[in-house]
C-alpha cells in the first residue's frame, strides 16, 4: 500500500453519509447503567521532580541548536522526539522524560481495539455504548461514575475518538478492550516502553489539575516522547496491525479536526498530517506522522507544558513542528542523531 497517501484517506464507506448520526450520538443518551470491568488505578499519584540538566553550550549542528532553543524549559518542560522514517535520522529533547498523555493516548486505545479485530475478538460493525460521565466531585472514588449512552459501531467510535477527540467514544472502546491494563499489555507485546495508561478518560478529566506538569511529573497516564514516536513508527510501518486496520487508524488520524493551531498551523498547505492532539491542565501536545509532498514521512511527538497560556503552548508546538519539517529537508550530514537532554 502507498503509506504516504494514508493521511488523506476519505471517510470509510461505513461512515459515509452518517456524519449527522455521529454528531447526534454525543447528546443522544440511553438511561441505562454500565459497570466497567477493569480495575481502577491507584488513587495516590506517582510523581517525581524532573532532574535539572545542564544543557550543552554548543551543539553538533545548527539544526540541533535550533530545536534545543525552541524547546527550552525556561517557561515549562517541553519534550520533543522525531524520526525521519526514510533515513532513520532522529532527534529528541527530554525525549526520555514522562509527559501527560492527555488525549494522545487515544491512538494506543484504538490500536488495541484494532489488534483485537485482527485477531477476531472484535468486529468494526459491532455496537458499543458511549460512556457518559455522571456528576461527581474531584477525587470522589478512584473511578469516575459513568452511564451507557447511545450505541455506535466500533468504526464510528474510532472515528469520533481520533478525529474529534470524543471522550465518550474513547471510553467506550477502552471498556470494550478491558480497560487500561489491556492497553498496557498490548503496548508491552508491541515492545513500546515508557508509555503507561492508568485511568479512563472520564476519570482523567474529572481529576485533572492536581499536579502542575510544568514542574512536576505524574507518571500515571504518561508517555515519553520517544515512546510515542516508537508507537507511531510501528503503526506507520505496519508492524502490529493488518493493512486494513492500519488504514482505519491512520486514515482517521488524517481526518483529525482538532489542533488547528498546533502542528498543522505553520506547515505548508500541501503537507499531509495524520495526528492526534492532547490537552489538559497547563499542558498541550500534538503527535503524528507528517508527510511531505514528495512522499517523505516523519514521526513527530511534541509535548509542551507551561508557557503562560494555551495559545503560547500551541504556538510553541507549531514552531517546533515547522523547524523539524524544514530540518529534515536538509542534507543528511547536517542532521545525524541529535539528543538534547
């Protein structure tokens, strides 16, 4: 298959003409109870203060110097990892430090479900109920209460989760596969370390804000930028999913409508971006596959905390993404492997 074309895939036939139904599903709920079967995450956060690292005074290339300057942690931690999928050239800034997954976790959740489809455990046309949060106070129990909403096909749930970052649809998929433990088990089988999911989205959103990610790391629901790039790379190269499942996942990411001020903002109009954004208290992120007009692809993960405002975080993501895009257009001798810790 021509992977460079995947981000531009049209809406799947099973969803064509069904956009109104998908949108309506967010408010059309069924009054039924639903018990999640997965075990709750520990209520006590696992946190640590990131070590202070002295950055080098000089860098091996101007590209490295440029990325290091753009990802300065002066106003909050910034983690970056990127891999040129054609040449293998890579870069990282705090690439091995955990950052909040936020909604970038939805890639792994969808991939876990699609792996189940490939194994015959699930079907894309099977229907599952949206998981609708019920009112509850922050930290009132280790799992936020939810109820079952309208039932949608798994294909529709994946589309909602990855294109609109719909939390109810994501939690429906998460419940279907068996919760965070099932996602973590799939990641281990895939050989992706440094990525860990602990809570469903309803609980994550309800309890958001307890820790400032700009200065402190909560290792729950966190990934390193390097781990996310490893996940993106394996999905792009078809290492874990069938061709059909790969197209479902990357195609939906290519239709993502969130984060217009992030990775897409400063890239040339003709560049294709299959991506997923994430947003929580004092943190914004964008991760995905960027493909140039001539078919070169790169896996990019950018996690930004602090910076004063959400607009500033998004601007930093957009600037870093453009610098990576331009940098990988340089000659190989200029790039090499860059690690700025």
